[in-house]
C-alpha cells in the first residue's frame, strides 16, 4: 500500500510540469506575440506593472525648476504618440497615414512657467513651423505623418531670454496609448 502511495505522489508531482509544458507548446505563438508586445512597449517608454513589479517606467528624472533660475531641458521634455488613421490614406494618394501627438512633459511648476512653444517640423509639411496649443493641452501639436521624422521645439519661458530647445524623434506605431497628465500626476500614480 505504501508503494502505491509513493507511486501516486510521484506521478502527481510530474503532472503539473507536463501540463505546463503542453500548454506552453500549444500557445507558443500567442506567448511569443505577448512577449514581443511587452518588449515593444518598454522600448518606447511605456511601463508594465504586474503586482508590485514595474518594468520600463515612462517617467524620467526631470528636475523641479527653482524659482529665479533658468529652466532647461533638465526640467521639461517632448514626448509623443502615434497611431494609424487609415481613413486619411486616400486623401494622400494611398500612403499609410498616422496621427502624431506631441506634448511638452514636465512638472506642473515647469509647465506653468512656459509662455508658448514653437514646433519646427520637416520642410515637407505644409506648415513646417507651428505654435503649440495652450497650457491645458501641454502645448500639444497634432499633425498627420507618413514617415519617421525629427521634431524640434523652442520652448519660450517667462522671464527667460533664450528658449529651451528640445527635439524628439517621431516613430510611427499602429496603436499607442493616449498622452495625458504631468510628470507629477504620472509619478504619483505609480
């Protein structure tokens, strides 16, 4: 009887590893896609949270501006998202079109010091120089794109003679999560 109990214990101990191996084999394509999607999200600056583990935080180490001192690119940054808008393809001769959304990212204190932002796009754009939106939109720029590009921004700050110069390489993704919040609200939500 003891032999049967030992045999049963040994067999049940092997069932779970075999079951997991079979499931991994059957769903290997889906698992590969899931891992590739997670890697892509982390590479573009998004974060992934699983319980207490956080991988790839999007929030950098932006500094809080000190009143009376110059604001620099240590205090603000450009971030962007892009997504496909196939309904615009026919308007542009069938080219694959993307919506791009660029904002100035920083602490509430840094954003409050900004007067306005001038964006400089590639010369191929119909309006290569554009003024960003108001503070409540994080001085956003929304534009259509059909290829990768570099966007430069001149951020004009109150009581500062020279603008803060920022740039952002804009890559194109089929889907992206929306941009929202400030550095502080994103940092506090973690």
